[in-house]
C-alpha cells in the first residue's frame, strides 16, 4: 500500500508551483497533464524521498501575511525529478517531484497567484478530526489519510 504524507510549504512556494503548472514554463512540465505540478521535500528528509513515488501527498500551507495557513492540496506523487538550478523562491535544498493534483481547497487552483483568495482548510478543522499538525513533514496513518481526503474532497 502506498504511503501518505503531510508536507508543509509556504504560500509563496505553493503559488510558484501552481503558476508554473498553469503556464508550463518549466520544460519538465511541458508534456505532463495540466493537473501536475512540481513540489519538493527538504533534502534532510530522505526517509520520505525513498517512499514517495505513488504516495498520497497533502500540502499544508504555513501561516503568513497572505494566509492563516491550512490544508491546500491533495495529490499523488508521481516521479522524483532532477533540477539543474534553484526552482522555488524560498529555500534551496529540496528534492523535487511531480505531484498529480486530485483535489484542492477552494480558490487554490482558481487563483494560484493570490494566496489571499485561498480558502484553506484550517488547522482547527483537522484537529477536530484528530489530525495534529506537527512541525516538518509527517507520515500519516491510513485512517488519517482517509479523514483528510474526505475533508478536502467535499
């Protein structure tokens, strides 16, 4: 059975990946389906990278001036990539991978350039269902993944 992970990211980096998904400026996306984007895991967390392909990925956006933070994206990790140069505006040491987006919070896909319009699923909603948001990436139990999927796919 594929693994499931809750990964965190800044609104700036998620916006960057979503805009690139929409405009396909990166050559690695040009021949990919329209719902595939590039996302990454900090290189310190190789334990995730080794289990990533075909795993369920939930992206939780961190709090910023633009957003209170919350669950933004659900997708399936497809393949690990090699980038020759820095990709995201924030941070550098990431292992990139292709993510097939299956669902998103309202506004995320419609307004990739404007995190203020994203209606993220708040931390409190997840906590009410027994999902704690911890620092760094989290490996999810199958029942946790099922709960989060139900929340984001409503």
